């Protein structure tokens, strides 16, 4: 692989990471900690919403994030022929 | 069959299974001993990582702690799962592509420095040994409570079994026993949780149940959490689901602790090394998904168990006459985990938020261990919980022992002291080191130093403040130099360690009033981590850039593909 192509593979990888880590930060620290009180005025069934995000929702989001990452990177790997 | 009969049967059967698996998959080469020959399928590695990661603390203590903390229990739930996102995106695929055997090895090679390698080895050994001592103690405690033997005898049985499969089996043996241990521990955790959820709310899925309505009793038809909040208020406790209210941790502290636990998780050597065992970088990514998926089953159930246990405990005891207390209360009273002191002399148990009026003392560990009895589940479930607690403790202990042994045999002996050592000698030294480590851990388990509980904060704080930044910079920055990495690691370690040591051992007072920015010793690892990054980047900009070989190494690990 040429060094230009390797560099553009790396840029594509960094973009995926930046997007997913931003979601990670908002899902955990944002919804679960910073805005928990405000979110608690809403409810999801018997859960105050902020409490639900902090003890359930955030964990589901983490799993989905890694799934999206593994799928997305598989596609990029195939596109660059490095898999 | 009696509880004791079931416990002996289930513990005996599971131990026999682990020993059989370890023997069948024993390691014959250093590659087999350190990284299971790199042939572990992603899903099996995910399960093994789950068992490796979920320790006696996750299985026995966590739900109980959350039960008393309510919302604040989030620090463990998010802290011990969110780190896997960092691990998957920032570390696992690249460390796998790097290949080789250990985490200090990456630090030593990437920064071309024996000093950096030795600093990393010392951290790896310290973090792992702290942890393993706690696991052996956990093994002893489960034996003592459920099999009615002395704690010492329990620890010795644990040492023998771990000795057998870690020393003989190496990473290959450990991996496949951990797969079996995951299955045992998840069944042991889920069966009582499902039974109690059905009983309280009629829902089979505990994750749904704790947000549903109560089915029986005076509060039938009302939401479980709403009722619990009200009961807590009436008894003078802060509301269960509320965040920054009376006596709960502050926002800045919850943030700092959660971040430190997340980053610490991603920097723990026994977790990182699991990703060296899969086939390639792609398998490492999928393996991280399986790992977190398997971990999430327990971690999303734990807060439900915490809520159910809290409701059941208050309902069973508050306002009950001591003479009429349920049988489990009397049997657990003997262990000292629960106790009643009749302050007003009326013979009735009063559970209150106000310490002057409260008459009931409850240790968090009882919540998971006594849960099946509180909910009147059959005897075999109680035996299963004992087997599950042991599976959690033993699987984590084995993974940690392997890190200690490979740090000694590979990173110290092979890389620093005796460079032309052959494969057979290295394997022998690895086994001897593992044997010493397991015996030392057993001794610490039998004679626990008073500070075992306190040093746990160290393990995460140090992993966060030492490894994580230099690993991430080593992969994502070509410019980070060995001087930068060493200065960064030392800054992170010194700041974190001295803050923890000061507040745990010397300070007259340890509270939000005197802490730096209101951050407790448990959360200071996140400050150490940030300083490590800043110092490493700063020092790197003043020192000559890394060699072309290092550039080539970094560019190689950034591309996936076969190792």
C-alpha cells in the first residue's frame, strides 16, 4: 500500500473514532451525569429518565457503539483492501 | 438435598470441570502460555474477557453497594462498562496488530527505552497483585460462608485449584476455563434475579421489572421505584433515584470517579492482554463487542437486583419485631454482615437514615449472597450462587496471575536480564513466577493487610494515570518521545499515588471540603491521567523526535490485516 493510501485509511479511521467517541461522551457523561436532574422530570415507564440513562441506557449505547465501530471499520477495511 | 449438600455438589462439579478443561488445553510453548497461540475465536475471547473482568467485586459486592447508593451506583455501572468503548476504539486492534506478548513490551518497544519498559512492568505487577489478593480473599469468604470451612482452608483450596490451571494451563488453559466460568457465573447471577423480578413485578426480564409496577401487597399497582423513593423519604434516607441530594456524592466527584474507572478499565493489563489472543486486529474489534455484550448482561441486571434487594430488605425488616424476624436474618446475623441494636428498647427493628435512631446495620455484601434466601428460592439456587461467586473470583485471579508471571519472565528476564534465553527456559521461568505469585496471593488472602480495601482505589487510579495515556499517545501520535512518555507516566503515578496515600493514611479528614476540586481519592486517577497526557505532549515537543524504526512500527500497527 502507498503511503498516501495508508494516510487516507488512517484519516477515515480517525473520523469514525471522533464521531463515535463524541456520542460516547454525551451518552455517558451528558445524559447519565450532567443532565440527569433535568432528564429526571420525564419518565420512561416507571423510570425517571435520567436515572434510566445512568443505570441502563448508557450501557446499551456502549454496546451499540462498539457494534457500529466494528461494522464500520470492516467496511473501510474492505474499501481499502486491508482486512 | 440440603443447602450444604447442594453447595458441595455444585462447587465440586464446577471445579472438576475447570481442572479438566485446563488439563486438556494446557500450554506447551511460550506463545501458548502467554497468548493462547493467538487462535482464540472472537466470541470465546469475549466470554473469557467477561469472566476475566468480572471479579468477586462485580459478582458479590457491586449490586449491594448500588442498593445503598441508589443513583450514585452509576459510578460502577458506567465506569466499569464505558471503558470498553475506549478499549475497542483506541487500544485493542492496535495492540493486537503490534503482536508480541505483553503490555510493558509495547511500551518498551514503542518508546525504545528500557526505563519506560521497567516503569510499565512495575505498574503492571503492582496493579495486578493488589487485585489478586482481593480475589483470593473473596474465594476464602465464599468458602467460609457456604461450605462452612475456615477462611484459611478456603483460601488454600483456591490456591491449589488456581495453581493447577494457571501454572499448568497458561493462557490457553485459562482462556477455556474462563469461558466455562463465565457460563457458571452468569447463570448464578441471572436465575435469582429473574425469580425475584417475577415475584415482585411479574416480569421475567429484571431490566424491565425494576421499572414496572408492584403486583402484590399494599402498594400493588404502583411503580416499584416510585414506591421505593417514597419509603426512603419516610425513613429519612435520600430518594433512591435522585442525584445530587443529601449525603450523595457531588456531580464533580461522580464525573471524576466514573472517568477514572473507565480509563482504568481500558488500562488494566490483564484485560488488554486478552486481545493479544485473537487472530488479528479485526477479530480484536469484534471480540471487544462480544466482551462488552457478555458483561452488559450482568451489569444491566445488577441495578435491578440492587432495587429489588433494597425493597425486599426494608419490607422484611423495617417495623418487624426482632423475635419474629425471618430465618435468614438470624442465620446471617452470625456472620456479622447484618445486626440489630435495640436502641429504644421496644424490640422492634427500626431502619432509619438518621444514625442516632437507626437500629439496623447491614453490610452491602449480604445483598447478593443472601438474596436467594430472602426471596425463598430453592436450595440449589443458593449452591449455585456460591459456585458463581467462586467462578468470578477464580477466573479473575488466574488472568491476573498470568500478567504477573509474564511481566517477570518475559519483560524482566527475557527483555532486560537474559536476552538470549531459549523458549523452554522462558516457559519454565514463567511457570515458576506464576507459582510464586499464586502462593504469595494466598498468603495475603489468609493474612489480609488492613489496607487491602484501600489499595483497590490504587489499582484503577494507577492504571488510569500510568498506562492509558502512553498507550494512546504511542499509537496516535508519531511525535511522542521516550522522554515524554517516561515523564508523563511518572507524573501521573506520583500525583495519583501521593493523593491517595495522603488521604487514606495521613490526613485527619477526608471529605469534599478538603479534597482538590472536591474530587475524592477514588476519582483522582482522572486528574493523574490528564496530567500524564499534558506532560507527555509537552516534554515530547522539546525532545528529539522518535527514530525512523519507531515511525515504521507505528505506521505498521495503524493498518489492520494479518499480523
